[in-house]
């Protein structure tokens, strides 16, 4: 068995961890740079969907600190949004707002 120096092993591991990485932040923690990253990393329709669900949450007076946003997730082809301590989970994928329950989604609105 060929032994690799520790630095080589660490370097080889980096791309895998970057690909599998997903970020989840409270909406209140998202700064302009992160918001720009989310917008640039998604389709225009997914960004419209994201704005739509955030406006709905604002109208419902849900605090930004109770809203969690997931992005750069290899399992979501878009943006995930959830409300803390509830079963409300949504994604903006393929230009659709999807409501999730028990691992299955229902398309709520197309953009």
C-alpha cells in the first residue's frame, strides 16, 4: 500500500467536502454578499420564488430569526426555506414553489 503524506490526503479530501457542503442560515444572518451569492447561484425563476415566499412570511409577520434558508445543497436544485419549530418546509426548484411534507412535495406555484 502506498503511503501518502498527510498534506496530500488533506488536499485530496477538500474537493469532496466542498461538493457535499450545504449552507443553512437564519434569514437575519444573511448579509448582502451572501444574498448576492444565493441570487447568482440560482435561476431567475427560483430567485422570484424565493422573493415570493419571503414576502409571504413577512406578511404573516414571521421573524427573520425564525426563517432558515438553505443554499448550495447538492440535494436541492435551488433554495430551501423553512420556519423554525414548525413543519413548514419549502423549496424553490425548477421555477416552482414546493411545499414538503413526509419527504414528498406538492407544487404550490410556478414562476
